[in-house]
C-alpha cells in the first residue's frame, strides 16, 4: 500500500511538471527580452552556483530551492543560510538571500522559507524642469519563497514552492505569484545514481501600477470653472520566465573519505536559449568540496554580445569548507564561495555561510 501511495504522489507531481509544457518547451531566442522578472533566473546561493546550478538531480538541502525544490526534502534537521552575491562586478548590483529549512518530525516533510533581495544603488531622478537631478530613488526586487518537500519513499522525493515576486521603484510597483514543482529519484546500491526534473516560475503575468503611471489634467468648461482629473495609464503585462530543468548525476566513491560527482543538466527556457550544463564536484568527507561547471548555449562563442544572448561565458567554480559539530548528524558550520565568468564585467562572486544542526 505504501508503494502504491508513493507512486500516486509521484505521478501527481509529475503531472504538475508537465501540465504547462506549451509554456516551457519553446527555448525560442526570438522571444528573448519579452519576459519580465528576470531575477527569477538568478541563483543566489553560493554552493549550488559554483558548478553552474547543475544540481537538479543531486542538489540537497536549502540550496536546492533554486535548482529543484524536491532536494530540500533531504534536510535532516535545521538549515540556515545567508548568501551575498556581487552580481556582474562593476555593475553596482548586489543580491542578498536568507533561508531557513526545518524538518517536521521524524517521518515528516521539510518546510523552507527564503527571501532574496536585489539592490541597484541610488538612481538619480531627472525631469524636464530639473534635468540636473531632483533627488534619488532606490529600485528594489524581492522574492519570498515558501516551500514544502517530502520523501515519499526511499527513492522518491517531491516538493512544491510558492513565490511572491515584487518589483518596485519610487512611484510604481509590480507583484505576482509563481509556483515551482520538482521530483528527485535516487537509486543504486549506494544511492549513487540520481535523476531530477523541475518546473520553475509558472505564474500569471505581471504588470506595473502606481502614481508613476498617472497624471493630472484639466477639463476646460464654458464658464471657466475648469475641472481637474487624474488619468491612470495601463502598463503592458509581461510573462514570467518559465523554465523546465532535467538532470542526472552519478557519484564515484573512493574509499570512505573521497567522492567525485559528475552531473549534467538541460534547461529549457521559454523566453531565451536552451542551456546544457556539465558539473564536477570532489568531496573530502564533510570537510571540503571543490566544484566546477560549464554552461553552454547556442551562439555563446560569438564576440557580439547581442548574438550571444548572455554575458556569462560558461565557466563557473567554487568551494565549500566545513567544520563539523557532530559527524554522525552531519551538523556544522560551512563557508561557501562561487565565481561565474562573464564578458563584459568582472564576473559574479558569491559568498555564503551555512549552519546546520
């Protein structure tokens, strides 16, 4: 009965993944730039971004919230992470993320809450009357995530996340809800073979509203008693950048201390070019992990940025240094770092601190 229940849940989650396939299988470069909320495609976590976000099949713990929400179901106790990213160094854009994952009971699921915020510094306000500047404002993008994941059997993990997306400037803002769903399947004598599939950023279109889209006017009347009125303009709507991720990985164990993981990923992007990712990670038990990845998409070797369609040139790398508190429970403190190569700009750098107990 338990196996039947697990299969039914897996089929249900898989149905969630494939339901909106008309939105995610295009990978159409001609639609590039037509979606909004591009911050949903930014991985804010230092650990998983170090090998290109290839962890759709093998990402575990809170960091899996970006690659495949099902991976958060592997949390054994409590995970707390703070991450800071200098996005496209030299652009003045910074990304901060904070997350908490908590296992609910011995056989319960895992509840995760996370916040990602992007800041762009101060931007000068100019008008036709004051072209030299009339003050400053600070744009802000924020995503609030609430996720639940569970192990439905020894091999099947599934998860669902709801995201609140907000984008705001001084006099206009946009808000929307999006959903992520994912499954991970683990098999092999040592659970060394893993597969994963995830659907991300499925939601209703967004649009801006606020005082910045309105103006005041005057209706002339015959008795010179003119009436004032306010006109609010309707902004165009834009869709969210839905993405379908499919991945697989294999762990090579070398004795009791060493492990090498090889992973691959295919990302089908509904509003940009599809991507292929390869990743490699070496683990020295709990103490050290070294990782590298390469992300390929069509035209990325072109010298013209418009033809490439991305500032990222492919390579990424990172490491994790951990200090275990309890080796049996795998609790401890870890410091993560990742680098993603770009052209132009001076790369993207991420630093994270993780506490698990």
